[in-house]
């Protein structure tokens, strides 16, 4: 009988997921294994969720390398360990998943996802399901791996926006605020800010002093070209304030967009006179579309190695990027600890060395 | 004595302005004329505004063809005909401009701008200044010209955003709303919507019925891939409602972002159950950055023809794009009437023929 | 019985074909008609060619709007009116096509293609097949239509190459030659050259004098930044010389790449001392990949109108772009006359007015 | 007296050089040092070469972050240690450089360049000049540093070309060969090939067996979509053959373009029947234009660290990228040993694991 493995994608999607799916399928086929795609996180294994499973063949996945999103869908209808039933109750359906995977003769399931998905994998592994983790998050904040795919594409979207904002900011002598993704981790803001020539970059990891930021803006306004580019992560906030979140219609009582960006704009407007401020919120454009080459390469290599791990029955491992190689490391609860921007790291020091204001007085 | 002309850019900037500047300067030089660049709209001609004039030579402008913005700056400090003085009064400084242009031996001034800039030109022409109009607006809503530069670049930014939103909308089965520029005219929304495969496109010219839009969304949610892309122009609104505007910090009492997009989201959330809606506001990224080839070509051709008109002392004319040629037409008050999307036009009919919902029941 | 039409794509592919296919299918479905896709030009109608027909449903074509190429394939195995048989004979299989179309109950066939494809359509129409023409060529040289889709994307690829070549040309003070498509018509070279800031543009329509070009290069080499950008259409050549063509391995005795570009380089190297020249051949990258928004819009509108013509049984017509509308014009033999660059047109005059050398002394 | 350092860029240019220049200048200014830009490699220090020196101030370099090329020019007129004189002789002018640097009070010179430039730096250091090396090569083949800026941009250009070639290859069922840069090192070909979904990738490091490649092509031609993408590095060749080089007009007796790509095409045409092959040569487009975000980030960080090294008088060091940090390592003759693709490395194994043909039978 042909050996068979499962494959699923969970959590927020990101560019590169389809490249990873393709690699798992191509490599598994080369080793004589079948891949069953599980739709909508793991819900495709649960009856009555509207999702299912389907065999993925090499010809199906050949053309998806450069397409954003995931052909398998993602966890849109909830966590299988706390599944919302029609009657309003919340049910743990993990055992159902383990049983169904056995029925389908799945040797293991390769789970592409972030800390949430990997945590579900750990729980299911404890109940007897063989899992292999494939790290994925646009925020680049997973432990144990130097980079996650999707991140470079998101940085690319943000930098292109900065390049565009720069020319109009300069012509109109405006302060342009760009809000980018990153509730807990400021990697997108930091790397896009350096690469895009921002004058101020505000991160969740460094609560910002509005007076320090206002000073930086005033300094810029004395330059021959008195404009400023400000990058604000969604989770950036002054000390003592909670980061305001987008309040989407239908999910909250009130609605608002551009929480962190608009808050920063208000604080600056109170402090800097005669200054036109405009705010852009890139939103979900950061997590869609064609992945940049690095994300395709990384996703492809992680997927290839995951299929090899499956072939070797090397279960309970996470694929980690440790340049220039993919390594398999044990999948354990430390995956839940995010990898944040370290305010004392070299990249932060480099940003401040260049004169970028991070909302604090740079340490000596 | 070398013949000399002035050149200025006014109103909101848009990609292609630098290409037009370059063309005017290169062509004028080829005909033996000097070009004096006037900064910040016409303010460079007024003492005490912080702006000035500078000679533009071919070597200065050779590299700016593909750069966004305008090296001359734009009308950031107000209309010279209603200039805000330090003491709070508002003064007509038009005569000062006419006098200063004579002092500088400017045979005429080529004014690149939208309806506001061209109207100022008309008024100054009535006072004795020779002007030549070069039409420019990102909204594509100027009369007499089939297209304005900057517009194609803005459509490109919006379509790229739709391509990105599509993949994540599909993976997550979401309704994605993209708010684009266009307070009075819906050209960006309409062309980007068709080219980007939107399912709903809402224009200022066609007040939308939220129930009709909700029906379209519900239909999409029964499709095999139940996602939807909605493009909303800034000025789109239901009948009887004023379009909500962005309220920028520092300029208004309260602040809010994503007026028309968030309002549409609310109206849909009230009508469509169990539907995740997300909103992106592209903002000023639509008017910055490298112009697409068509905008460079159009700006270059308009600028070349404007320099030729100046050489021939053919004043009081507007450069108009009437494919495949640039024509010189009289600059007159009809320039103030915008060119809006005609709800009975072929392009609108094509959009509805394809099944795109414009917020109304399509006419039979 | 459901009304049914055929749809095929012929000749060299170009970005936008899939957008046109999608529009025909979506519009036909909205009017209650079925669309049968015919593969590989019309060969899908002929037994034993390895190609076939397939029903195209709206869900099949929804995602292809922004994908290059054609999902139907194109005329890879030859002209059905002069079909190469296995025994080496060449056979007219036109009657077989007409008969097969009747068998399949096709009311008409929408044929997307260039002058070759439309000519085949005319011949089949004479034999009783109802056809509707949808113009397509990357070269923009079809009569009766102001623009063809695919062209703007090709110009975009060429301009991006020029933007890249510019920075390295400037750093190294080199002459960079870019060979672009266009054997008979120079539209890509001309528009890309103007939009990309080329100093020399050589077109098939204006045989170039190498001495005039060498003078232009020498002039550039006295500039403060002594580099030059030269765009050469495939079909450009000095008077009396035939344009050298690429000789592909397997199809000719000898092989060579970059015919027109390398020939121009040789002629310059003989005339300009101490000058580093480099040549790039963009080749088929110009006809692939994601179409730019204008090409998607144009293809979508042409396809929508073609489906409406089919619904109205308005056969024997060609969809033509006459801005701002699509018009239906009679499909007749004048389609065989290409629309070339007119050396006396305004766009040519504008190019020379700016100082671009077209390989001739500009007319007074 | 203000402390002063020199800065120069040598060798082939690559995207990111201007970002590095900007970072050196901004960081030096923040530490109270002046930067003197030396033009055309080090020739700006030599009388009679047409090149010079100029003070670089922060306002000069603020806008160049995202521009390709180098504002300082590069070694266009030869190596200062073997300088070609007007009389045909070749002269070592190294001592003149050391003397001139002293006259100008340059504490040290930051030299951005590849192995050639760094070797010159080593020689000048031996003669008493303080140097700091900043590694740069589009080929990514410098020892001691995990990545060089410019490389990711080049990979991006190649992958975009593959994305475009893919759609037309598929429509026409062709074999598309893309020749990319890389005479000695195959990094661009390898990474672009994996990220772009190539079926065959040929590297200088693995001489290819044409029969093995032909087998791979024949296998592809039995697929449902019988097209193939082949990436060939400039330096790829069968065993025993020298890699053919481009022969540029004016520099060689005969001229030819697309050496390695055309040779591969010939070898395939001899072996695979009825197969249309087309060749594209990206040429210098790979080393120009806007750098991708990673290259800007890396160049900026290397430049910042180089300025800090200069401030600390930490001379004789090379800035190396050892993710996630920049490290200073001794500049020594090992810089001359290139970092090639290791045929036994994991990335090569991953490529073959996916089914990519590298022109050899994959090792077991």
C-alpha cells in the first residue's frame, strides 16, 4: 500500500504557503508517498464542518508556486480543540481528529502554521497523532527559526508603500504615517523602516514617548526637504496605554480603523504646530499576493525537508531555518514563546545609529 | 537675449509631474529658451513665502523622468489669490505675481495642475499674464482631455492591492473592502475594479443601495470560493447620506480614517450574517512613486507640446490628450466642470454586464 | 436547448488573453449561453491533433483574470488551412472545422488573434462558419483598433529594463542597447523608448543611418553623465540591409541571438572610439506574465462586447478599441494591412523634439 | 579639526551601493566625521584621470537609498595598481594614492567592492593606507559573509523573468532557456531556479551532461503541460568545454550573445526532437535598478558598521554578514577565494530532491 501523509495550513495565511504545499507534494511523490490535503486547518477531518480532504498530485501543485494564499484554506471556522457548535457550545474535537486521521491511514500530518497551529499540533501529538511542524507567520516572530516565509513579502509591500509615500510627502512637505502589521512583534516595522528610509519607527517592544517622537519630527521639519516618514506597528503604543486595535464592523460595538497609526497622529498633532499629517493603513495587502523569491525559496526548502522527515518517520519535529540550512528541531512548548525584537540587539542599534527615532532616547 | 518661460506645478502631486517638467525643459532648451522653475505653485514669485525660483537646465532634469512627486513642490502654503497672511487676513496677491513675472522677463508660465490651478491661470490671464495649461489630476476627471497622467499609476497601485487582497480573501473566505481615491469622480474605483476583478464597485456618481450590495455579497458567499472584493471610492455613499471624509489629526475636532470604506462595511455588517469584513485604505500611496510607462509617455508628450506652444507664443491654451495626439484647446471656464463617470456609458454597462454590482439594479 | 458558442485563441500569446476568455465566459453565462473552449487555435476541432474542446464555466475562469498566457493554448501545431500531416503533406482542413463546429452546435466562434488568425476567420466565414474577431497582438499593429491588449504589458517590461539599465549604464559610463520585440512595427520600441528615457530609438519603419546614430552617441559621451540608452526593435536595420533575425537552435543551420541589437552594436563599435557597449535581449519575457491593468481592462471590455455580439447574432464583426468605447466593425480583408508607426506622426515628432535620435536627421 | 574619511566603490556596480554610501555618510556625520567621496574606484585620487573627490553631506545622500548604481561611479578606467597610460604603458600608481590620501587628511578609506577591490585594498594597506572593506558582489560569492547586497535584487529580476516565461512557455509548449549572471558561481541560477520553478538549473560548479539534461526535457514533454524552464548560469558548461562568453562589439574580433544559453540550446536541439527552444539573456538588467528591501537593509547595516569601525579606528577589517549580525573580521588574502556553490550542500540536495535536474545523476 502506498504510504500516505496529511498536510494542512492553519492560522492567518501568508505568501509562500502554496510554495510549501507544492514542495511537500513534489518531494513526497518523488519518495513514493501520497499527500492528502486537509482543508480549513484540520477541520477537513471533522464531519459537518463543510470542509474536507483531497488528494494532492504533482500536476495539481505545479502551477501554485508563485500564488499567494493557500489552496487548502485555513482555520476560518475555529480551533478544533475549542470548536464552536451551532448550539453555542464549545467542544473539544481533538480525539475525533486523531481517530479520523487513523481511518484515513495518515502516517503523520505536516502542519504549516504559527504558534497557535503548532500548539494544537503538540496537543494532538500528546493524544497519539504524529505531527511535523512547518513554521509560518508573516510577523517573523517564531522561536527557533531565523526567518519565516511571508515576512519578506510583507516587508516588500511596506517598503513599496514607503517609496510611494516619500515622493508625495516631499512634494507636499507632509508627515506620512504608515501603519503596518505587528501586534506583538515589530519586525515588519523595523526592517521596512530601515529599508524604506523612515525617520521614525515605532515598535510594540519599545513603548514610545510622544515627546521624543515630536522632537524628531520637528528636527526633520528644519531640513531642506521638510517631510517625514513614520512607520508604526499595529501594536505600538506609549507606556501605560494599550495599543488601540482596529474595530471591524460586525465584530465589535464601535468601528475604527488605523488604531495605532491614528493614535500616533493625534499625539503628534497635539505637539507639532502647522504640520500636515496623513495616515495609510496597508492592512491585509501585506499578507496576500505573489511571494517574493526568498519566501518561495524558504517555503520550498522547509516543505522539502518536511516531506523527507515524514519519509524517515521523524515525527514531532519542527523545520527551522538556521542559515544556510533547514534543521529539524524538537517540537516542544517553547514554540509558544514569541521571538520579539530585542531593544538591545545590533539591528536596533544600527537603526538608532543612523538617526532613526524609535521613540526613546537612544541608550549611550 | 535668451527667451525665458516659467514653469510651475500646483494642487495635489501625482506621478508624471517630473516627467512633464523634464519634457518642458528639454524641449525649451532645444528651441533655445530658458525655463525658470517656480516653487510651491506660484508662491515662488511672492516675497516672504519661503519659496523661490530657479533655472532648470537639461542636466538637472535628465534623471527625474521616473521619479514621483514634483521637484518644484506644490501649493502647500495656499492659493496666491486668497493667500493666508501671518495676521490671519486673506489677501489677493495675483497682481504681485503678474508684476513679478514681468520683472523676471517670463514670456509666459506653463502651469501644470488640475481645475483649481487652471482656474487661477485663467484669472491671472485676465490680468495680463500669458499662461499655458498642462492638465494633471490623479482622478482623471478633467474636461477636454481623454486622460490625465498620474491616473494610470493610481489604478496600478489599486489593482496591485486587489491582487494581493484576492489571495488572502479567498483563503479566509472574507469580504475585503478597498477604499481608493475619488471624492467626486469614480474613475479609479471603476477601472481598478474591472481590472482587479472586484465583485462590487461603488462610485460617487451612483449613490448605492446597501440592500442591493448586500444581495451581491450574499450571492458571492454561495460560490465555491465564497469571498468578495469590494472597491469603494472615497466619495461613494448611499442616497441621502453625505460621504464621510477622513478626519485628519490636527485639522479637525475628531479623527477617523476610512470614511467611505468603513461606512460601507457597517452597512454590510448590519445586513449579511456571519461575514468577516476587512478594510484597507490605500491613501496617499496612490499618488506617489514611480509613474507607470503610460503616465510618463503622456506627461512627456504634453510637456513637449506645451514647450512648443510657448515657443510659438500660442498662449491661453490647454494641452489635451485626444488619442493618439495632443491637441491645444482654448483654456476657458469650462475647465471647471469635472468629467465624471456617466452612469449610462459603455464602460459602466460593460461592468454591469460582467456581473459587477454598482450598488443599483442595472438598467434593462 | 442552451445556446452555445465556441472560443479560441490563436497566434503568439500575449498577456490579457485569459482576461478576454474570462469576460466572454462570464458575459455569455449572464445571457444564458454556454462557451466551448477550443484548444490550440482551432485544432481542438480536428481529430487526431492531440487537442480538444472543453466547456468553460464561470467558476473555471474566475481566477484567471491576472494570469498571463492562454488556458486554451494556441496554434502550436500549425494553421488548420495548411496543416502539416505526418506524411509530410500539407492539407486544408477548413471544411472539417466548419463541419465539426456544426456538429457541436456552435452558433459562432469568437476568435482571439492577430492578423493571421483573423484571416483564417475570414476564410472560414466564406465557407459558412459564423465568426467574431477579437483583436490581439503584442505589437499593437492591428488596423482599425487604437490599441491591442498585451502591448502595454510588453512596454512595461521594456521600460522596467530601461530603468534598470540606466543606473548601471550611468555608473559604468556605458552604452546599453536593449533589443525589444517588433519585426515590422516599432510601437514597443517607440513608446518604451520615450517612457524609459532612451537617447536613441531604432524602428523598422525608419531605416537608420549608423553615422547619425554614432553622432548621437558621441554627443551623449560629452554629457556630464556620459552614458547612453539605445532601444532597438527586432526589425530595425540600416537602409539596404535586411534585419538580422534570431536563429534558434533546431530550426536553422546556424544559431545567433540578438540580431538587430548586436548588428547595431557592431556598427557603433566601428564608429565610436573607447566606448563600452552591452546588449540585452528581453525576448519572450515581453509576452508573458501578469498583464498590466490597462491590458486587463481592454481585454475584459473586448471580451464582454464580443459575447454581446454573439448573443445578438451579430457575426462577421471585429471588436475595435476606439477610445473610450469598444466598437464592432466589419471583419474584412483590410485587417491584413498592419498599422505601422507613421514617420510623420505627432508621436514621432514629439520623440525627435525631445532630442531622441531615430537614426535620421529630423525633418525640419 | 573635523575627522575625515574617504569612501569609494569599485568593480561592477550592484543595487545597494548607494544605500551603503548613504549609511556611511549618515553614520559618520552622527559621529562628527566628514566623508570624502572618491570617484571611479580610487582614480579620483589620481591626477589626470578625469575623476575627483567631493564632500558627501547627509542632505546629498538622503534621497539615494532606493536608487541603483553608485553616485561615485566605479572603476571604469582601470585598476590603479596597473593603470593604463595614454602611451600604452601600464603603471603602478598605488603610492600616489597613499600619498594623496594623506594630503587630504583621510584617516582611512572605506572601500566597497568585490574580491578585486578588496585585494587592491590589501595591497594599499601594506603600503600604509588604512582601509576598511565593505563586501559587495552581485554573484554572492564572497568568502566570510553569508550574503552580499545586490544578489537578492538580481535573483528578483531573474525570478520575475521566469514568472513571465512560464506563462508563454505553457501556452506554446516551449522550452525556455534563461541565461543569468554567474561566471564562476551559480548562486543566482540556483536560487532563482528554485524560487522560479525551473525544471533544469545549470551551474558553473557542476559541469552538465547534455544527455542527462535532454532526458529531463523529454520527461517534461510527457507532462500534461509539456513545457520546460531552464536556467543557465553564464559559466555553465559540459565537462571538457570552456564556457562560451559573450563577445561584445568593439572588444573582440567576433561578436556573439548568449554564450552559455545558446550552447545549451544547441546541445538540446541535437538531442530532443520536435522541440521549440527560445533563449533570453537578461544581461545587465540584473545589476541595475531599485534594490529590493533586503539589499537596502544589508547595505545600510554594513555601511553603518563600517562608519563605526572608522570612528573607532578599527582598520584592516571587512564587514561580514553573519545572520543576524554584522561582524568585523580581519581583511586578509582569504578574501580572494570565492565562495562557490557546494555540490554536496543542503540547498543543492533540496533542489534535486524536488526533481530539478542539475545536469548530473543525483548522488544517492
